[in-house]
C-alpha cells in the first residue's frame, strides 16, 4: 500500500541529547541513590519521531530549535543519514541543544529532568506553513500557532502538558485531528479543559491512548479498537511512545486502517524498547513488516 507520492510528515518539538541513568531507586526529597550506569544518546521527542519515520522509509521534516552542539555532537550527520529533512530547523549558535536527564530504576519507574536550551526560543518564532504536522512535546505558544495554520494536526502534549495554559491547550485541541496521550495525560487534559472524555471524542476525530504494558486503545466515532503490545524483552522504555507515534502516523499517511496503524505503531515500539536509547534499534519498513506478520497477520 506504499504510495509513490508519499505525504511529508512535519514534526514539531524538541531535539535533545539524552543522558540515561540506571539507578538503584528513584531518590526522594533530600535523598540520594547510586547511579549504576550512564550513557548518552540522541533523543528529543520530535527528533525521535522524525528519525523513526525516516528509517521506516517515510518522508519527514523536523521543525525544531538546535544549538551549536547539534553539529559537533554528530547529531546533524545522524539525522541526515536516515533521511530527515533539516531545512526547517531553527539554528542558534549561541545556545546549547536541549538535554534530557532520565533516571530509571529496576522496575522501570522513571524520573526526568529537561534542560530546554535552544528549545526555549520556540515561543519567539513564527511557524512555517505545513500540510500534515505532528506536534510533539514543545512550547505551547508555538504549537498553538502552527495548529491554526496546518491542514492536518496530530498532537501529543506528553510530559510538557504541565506547561500548557487552558487557553493554549483548548486552542490546539480545537484544531486537532489525532490526539495521542497516555492514560495519565488524558485525565489531565479532561481536568484542564473541563471536558469529559466523551466531549473530547466529539471534538477530535481520533484519540489514541496508551496503557503501558496493556497496549493502546484507539477511539473514533464511538468505536474502540484495542491494540496489544508486541512482546519482546524490554531493556529501556524510553522512546517507546515516540516510536509508536512514528509507526502510526506513517501508516496513517499510507492509507492503512486505524487498527492497522495502531498495530504498526506497537510493532515499531517493540524495537525501540529492546535496546538502550530512543534511536538505537529502529526498524526499516521491511523489518517492521516481518515482525508485524509474526504477531498479527499479513500486512497488505
């Protein structure tokens, strides 16, 4: 079903360098915990999604602010090598690229800190005109602006949901075609907007809610599709949601049913969790298709 004229997916949000820490336990206030291991990887929600789409063979462009270390770190060369269009990047030579510090314990509980760096400049910028856009975690002001001018909007507020005002969140939701959240975020979206889940369904065409090891559910027009996870030995949950969104959105632009989009998303996510780092072991479309057919059915 892959078209010769593929739609370009524009992805808005953070490009970051991830510091991943394995710890004995998540420390509480005024407590310390030993760090068992520490590694650095390429990350940032928007860049993770763009890289996954590129490796899958899709057309994507990254709309993100980056600092001077974007090139020196090798990140620019990496994204170019996997086919991501970087022509819409905002480059700030006097800033640092955003950085994430993620602490994960043995039970896969996480605590994260995020340094915005160049990403803090987003709220001052005017967005480009785009067709199909996915709004990953990013500045709410910028996301609100681009949601109003894009032809099709996919929205994932993610952990940045706490930075949104009710006004900006509602403004984006009113222009959203697909909303991605996890089970905690959808409750907060309802609380912040004063809208029940049923009212959100009336406003938004498609709502996708992830439930960790319980898989995901896709809600559209009163229907609910339950999507199971693809079981693998998970080493790192970081980046699973980004991989899921990349697979889902690329499948969506290629005309697959919503249920199949969810299963493709789950399949791509299964690769992300079996290695340390968000972009370490992302699959090509052919590699994804083989695993998809092992767990579901033939992908037409």
